[in-house]
C-alpha cells in the first residue's frame, strides 16, 4: 500500500511525525518495511508539555530504524503566534494549535523533499474524531487507518516494537498530564468493542450496552462522537446551485 501510493504520487519517499507513541512508531516501521530506510524521514517536534520520554522515544525509534530525522522544538513558533493573536487562552485551542504547527512543519519538509506525509491515526481515533482537523488529521495516506487501537497493539507486538513504547499510556502531550483514555472517558479496549459492534455489525446502541453490560450512556457517548465529528473526515460541503 505505502509503496504503491508513493509511486502513484511520483514522490521520492515518505515523512512521519514521530511523537514517541505507538501509532507513529508503527507507521514508521511500516514505512521502512515498504520503502527502505533511505526513503523515510522522521520529524520529532516536542513542546514544553511533551513528556520527556516521548521525545526520547521518538529519537530512539529514528535511530533504531536508521532513518534520517530532525528534531524541531515548536515552542518559539507557538509563543510567537499567541503573542500576535492575544486571545484568551484555552488548553483545547492551544493543543489544536500545536498539532497544526506540527502539520505545517511536516508539510514544508514534504514539499521540499517531494515526499508524501504519512498519517499516524488509527481507526478508533478516526471514527470518533479524536484528532485535530488540519492538524494530526492532515496527511496524504493513513497506513494504520483501518486498524483499531487494539489491533495496533497486536501488530506492534508482532513487529517487535520496543515494549516500553507499547506499555506507555496513549497520550498526545498537548497539555500537561493529558492522556487519551482520561480525556475520552473510556479505555480503548472498551471503545473498540463498541465501535466494532456498531460499525462492523450494525448493532443498535441499546443492544451494544446489553451485550457489553455497560450503561447505555457510555455507548451513546461514543456513537455521538462518531456522528458529531464526521465533518473532520469529509471534504467541506457546499450547497447545490439549486438552493443558493
């Protein structure tokens, strides 16, 4: 898949943003397997809220794979942006801004090098909209986009990804002490069970709650995330000429 998409686009390789987490690590491993390490470039983009071990793991993965990489701290860009806009700050808005700054850096390198940008989103995150629109959701291909988060763990184990990366709690590091499961309000194991029943088997919400023996409100929360975030994955809609 990766090799064919790079070839179709007449590009020379692929860029992966290395967060130090399991998703970007798996994406980098798959890219190297498909293209060879010479055609894969990694970028590590820490901020002050990035856990130290995440930054070190991102660098470690690049070095383990033998790919060229660059470390670019984004705080100076972030602070300049905030000083110019002078708006009331919020964790969510700043977190999304960090993701979009990283996207801009990655695409700049991709343009200069004639590379495609590899996404690092898994199916669970994509379905519930757990990504920043035009941030980490911006990419040219999604190599792990059809793998639920629990599938990502299984494939990572089989590809001998370092255990310390597999064992870490999933987190974006967009603000201090943030973790995915705490922010979403549910474990990925349970999220994936709900998503599988709903998207693969077309099971109704109440039946899902009964089958998994969980509150209906928990199921509704996940399904509402699916419906409420569809705009993130779609081409912006336009009205038909007949209703203008």
